[in-house]
């Protein structure tokens, strides 16, 4: 198999930030470890992404006893100029598993 064919499996249409956001929207009480397993990245990378999402106002974190519960903000616009006319809710609806 050529290098070009091998590289096909190493990229996706959505970023890890989008994957984490989608995972949180479906499972607000997931631990970082759970998110890392679903997304296929390290727990440390998930922590950095969740921090980015919180700082940008896409996610809030609330404490429930010893656990974190994440709240997404579906009314927020997506960040890139190409999709800035869309909201987080649009992305969630597009990808949501049913």
C-alpha cells in the first residue's frame, strides 16, 4: 500500500475539538478518560481541548458531588468564517446518532 493510501485513515472531516464537543453534548457526565477513549486521543489532549472550549464559552463545567457535568451552549456560533453562520446546535443535529 502506498503512503498516500495509508494517510487516508489518519485524517477526519472534523477536528478533535469538534469530536470532544459532540461527545460532551451526548454524554455531559462523561469523565475525561471516557471522552479520550471515544475520541481516540489522550486524556491530556482532552483536558486541553475542554479547557479551550470552556475558555471560548462553548462549554461550562458544573460540579455534581465529586464529578464534573459539562453543559454545552448550542446557541454559540461556530468559529471559522466558513461555518460562522451555523450554531453549535446545527453541528450537533448534523452528527447526532439516533
